[in-house]
C-alpha cells in the first residue's frame, strides 16, 4: 500500500505510542517444515540445519534471537511480536526460534553485541512446555557446562526474559523465574526486568505491553540502538496462482500437510500431523435444553496412536461458516475466496504457518483463530490500513488507550471482523495486506480434552467429555460460542441422524477438505500427561472433579473397576462430583452405579448439587465435611487428584485440604500448607486443571 502524509503521521503516532507490528513465531521460525511429506520433517528438524545458535546467527546475519517455550501458541506469538517490533522500531536483525531446535552448550559463545530473548510459558504444575523440557533441564542442571571457559560462564550473554503464567496455579511463572535465576547464577546479564504475564488475572496482554516498553528502552541504551520510524514491511508475498483452481490436486483446501493432501497420511500422529479419526459414538450427557455436554468415542484403531489413562486428546477444529463469511466480507475477500495463492516468505527465517498453494477460504477456515479476542497491539497495527480517516483515528485511539479499548472492544467480546465492522460502520477494509493477517492472527489451535476412558478397558477408543461452550456475555446479544465444542456438537448431531447440522445456526465444513472427513471424522492427536493413577492399585485415591472435571476420573474409576474384575486388590476410591442439579447435569449418573456394583464399598461417590438447596454447595464443602476421613486416607498415603476449573475450584480445594490437615493433626495452617506443597512435589497431589 502506498503511504500518504497522513499515513506517515499516523505511523509516527503509532510509533510514539510504542505500538509495534508483530507476527507469528511460525513465520519467523527456523528449521520447521511441518508440511513436507516425510515424517522426519513433520517433527521439524530438517537434515543439515544447524542446531548451533552462534552458527545460525552468523549464517543468517541476525543479532537478536528470540526463543519461545510455548504450549498453546501464545508465547510463540509474543516472541514473534517482539521480533517484528525489534526490527521495525530499532532495526534489530531478529529471528524467532523454537527452543527444541537448538543446543545450548555454546550459549556462552554468543557474542556480547547480540541479544538472546526468552519468552517462556509455564505449563501445568510449574513445568516447562514440551518444547522447553531439554533446555530447562540443561540450564537448571546441577552440573551445567559450556563449550568455552569463560568465568563466569555466561559473562558474554545479554538476555531478555518474559514469562507467561497463571497466578491461580501454585507455581506461578516458575519457568521464567527459574530460568532467570539460572542465567543470573551463570553470570549472564539481563536487560530490563524479567516480565511476568498473568493469564489467571486476565491481564496477560496488558502485562506484556507494560513490560516491553521499558525493556526496549533498556535494550536500546545498552546496545546503542536508535529508534527509527516504523514502516510496515510485509513478511510474505502473496502470489495469485492463475493456472490453478481449487480443484487442482496440488492445492491445499485445509489438509494439514502433504501426506494428508496426497491421501497417504500415516503416523506418527502428533501436534504437526493429526489423525483423522472416526467418531464411533456420540451422545448428549445433559438433560436440559439450553446447555450441552458431549460424550464422544473416538476410534484410534486405524492408527498407531496409543494413550494411557489420564492423557489428553487434542481436537483440531474448523471455524464456523458464518464467522468465515464475516471475516471475508469485511476484508473484501469474498469475491476471491476460492482463488489459489502461494504464500512466500520475504525473509529467510520466516515460515508460512500453513501449506500452500491454497485458497483464502481454506486459510481462514482451517488455519486462523478468527473468533478469538483481538489484541490491542493488533488494532493499532491495523489503523494504518483503515478505509477512511475516521476509522483510522478510532483504531489509533483504541490501540493507544487501554481503558477505551476495554470499554469499546473487550466487554463486547468482539473478534477481528467484529472490531473492523464496528469501527468502520460496515465499510469494507480493502487496504489490509493479506500478509498482515497471516502475520498477526494466531494460528488456529487444537483444543485439549482430558480423556475420560481407561486405556486398560478400551485401548483403541478414546472418550471425550466436553461441555459445549456458550457463554451469556454482557454487551452481546448472542451468547459467545466456543469454536471447537460447537464443531463437535455439529459432528454429534450429524452422527445422530441430522444430515445438515446447524448447532445454534452455525454451519461447519464437517466433511473436511475434499470430503476427506466423510462419514463423521475428527482430526486429533494425543498428548501424554503426568496425571496418572498410582502404579499400585491398592493405594487409596481421593478424586475432586466437579463438572467436566470428572472426565479423567471416569477413566480412573473405570480402570479400577476393571482391575477389581481382574481380581486385583483395589484401594478405596472416593470421588467428589459437583454440578447444578441432579436432574440437569449429573454426568454419568447410571455408570457410577455400575462401577459401584463391581467395586462395592471400595468406591464412594460424594455429590454436591449447587442449585438444589437454599445455600450453594460445592465439592470443597463436601470435602470439608469429610475432614476426618480424608485425613486418615492421606495418612495411609492416599493420592489426591483435582481436575477442572483452575480459577476458583482448584484453589479452594487446595486451601480446604490445608485446613483439614491443620485441624486433624493439630498443626498450624502454615505447617499444613507446607505438607500440601510437599505432597505436590512428591506427585501425591496432582492437578489437571484448565
Ligand atoms: P473457544 O472458542 O476456545 O473459547 C473459549 C473461551 O475463550 C470462551 O468461553 C471465552 O471465554 C473465551 N473467548 C473466546 N473468544 C472470545 C472473544 N472473541 N471474546 C471474549 N472471549 C472469548 N474442556 C472440557 O469440556 N472437558 C475436558 O475434559 C477438558 N479438558 C481439558 C484439559 C486440558 C489440559 C485443557 C488445557 C483444557 C481442557 N478443556 C476441557 C477445555 C478445552 O480445551 C476448551 O478450552 C474448551 O472446550 C473450549 O473450547 P472452544 O473451542 O469450544 O472454545
């Protein structure tokens, strides 16, 4: 797009307002090519690509490498935004890198005129994300050693750190804290503060924005960088492929990689390569009209996938048709939605986050998170592409003013199309380079579900228990509807006889690209977790699982019933389940009776129905009532498990447990809290919360 004077002015305002352009990690990623045909590549590492950081920086002419430890894509996004901002504001030669693609034993050899950034999410109970495990073990290890002999070892290293955490978890932001500590101990020099974003308080985005400006100032002064006028430079070129149509066999219409395109999909199935699994069975679990909870049986017998009781299954959703249409419409893409394009990186370390050639429609439907909330930074970025001056001014204001943004955008839960339409009063945004959207809209993420079946009982069928997300939100006429769960609801309706399911009016391309998901299939992969039954079945277990938090506990009880049938000595199993009303959302009511028949007094179900009495009763209240018994079980080395809501329930259960210990053991609450902490450290207390 050509820039007129006003553009320049607005861009400068944006600059002064410290707003940056940003992109995604996968665009700037180094060695991954998840779309290539061979499985080796599906896991990322291409033959011949270096794992040596110093070599990589040299060969690509970079002076700033931004590593991410990411589980759900947010840390990766932030890393990319830093890369983009570093480049556009300060002329840093940035690149984003996946921690698992590099070795760290020569971190000491990174020259002091370069900078290494770490954007690190903390996962689960203070754990590193999957891609950060090796790095974390290395850097925090007792006998970490480097290839050189500097003293202190990392005296050369200049680093920046930001963590993504959730204060409702016990080990808040422990990843960034521990890595920061380890780096300091090794003599590295941090620039700016080690930032911490808090998802629990819902302030992640604002925490990030507030942290990065002082950090940039400190970095600029340390490295002698001069701020320059940020001008948008596309990361990708979009090439229209006139010779191809959407029916050409080489065109991706939503297929996740080349094997899927060619119909030769095979394992290993993982986060880069889903298995298109048949849904063997599906049904509704609630008995009320206005809320839905799905039970689904996903058949993995045709794959080499396996799972263990307590693992998670990831579901790869597609966006609802109406949202795809809305997005296309406001960005004036409707007339060319089926045009075939190739997307090429204009920057050697950038990577296209989906396989091409493909169509606009396929990109928006299968690869972009178009329904999620919009970040303030993105709104600021889009200002310079507004269709008129008024919209431009409004976008700039929204981008620069936290309170205004909250009041106009956040409370209405507007997604991208919603923001654009509201701001321009319906006028189409014809000037937004498609590259900006690819750079800035998060890649559509798989959703995880705690597997609700036992692998001992049904090793080749995975159960899912998922509540269909429909939130009444103030400031919205329609309830907000979750992407993955409404897609699953459509699949369930299809399986139960509706040829054209439209849950709450939404349509989904449930047949998949080129009808490849015909016959009710869903793309999935399995993620192994540490949430596990004690290996000795005779150990007592205490399970706290209200709502869909009961999912993994259905699996646990199912497993124990099978073990009892097999003649094993099964320990006491006590399950605390809570919901609104017995007659509405009592999950698996009949099944518990069946397990009871097998397990006898080894199994006890304690229920809390929050809306039946005059006072709200939750699982933590029931737990408290059983104080003495719970303490006795714990003295017998019972394992304690909590699953479900991280924000309130898990926290309250934790504190109730401390109270129980204090009261029964005649110790102070502080001492009791210490014991609970130790139980967690020893895996005697396990959480699977979200
Ligand atoms: P999404 O579209 O992802 O929306 C989710 C929420 O995000 C919305 O409710 C809303 O609060 C917010 N949101 C999204 N878009 C906007 C917007 N534009 N504006 C404002 N807010 C917005 N769930 C289960 O039901 N059962 C399980 O067993 C289960 N196990 C899990 C295990 C793990 C390890 C994890 C991490 C999660 C688990 N979940 C489980 C949750 C599940 O992964 C999904 O988050 C959930 O099903 C919602 O997905 P969705 O795509 O339907 O909703």
